[in-house]
C-alpha cells in the first residue's frame, strides 16, 4: 500500500471532532478521499466540509458571553468575550 499524505489543507476528522478529539485526516490520492487513522472515517472533500460545518455550529458561541436570555421566543443576546474578565 502506498504511503498516504496529508492533503492540501489539513482537515479535521468530523467524527473525532464531535467527540472533542482533534485529529487531522489523511488524503488517499488513488481513491480521492480523506480518511482518519483513529476512527476509520472516510469521505470525499465535500462530505468532510459539510460535516465540519456541523461541528462549527456546535462551537459557534464559544468565544461569546450571554448578556441577556430575553423573554420567551426572543433571541439570546451575546457579546464578545474579552480575555481576563469574568
């Protein structure tokens, strides 16, 4: 079996990343797909990008702080977090 390499970009494995494990995927040039050595996930670049977008949704407010929860059916109000504050 040929030695695989990392692709143009280092994509994170979406399956591992959803479990808070940060693993880069490798690219198989023969099959034109990415794969993970840890969990055996494999897929095309489009699959990886789509699933990683779902992971970004999970962490969308990670660096923000809730200012107001609002009333029922009102949006939550966020503000950016400034390092060193509580």
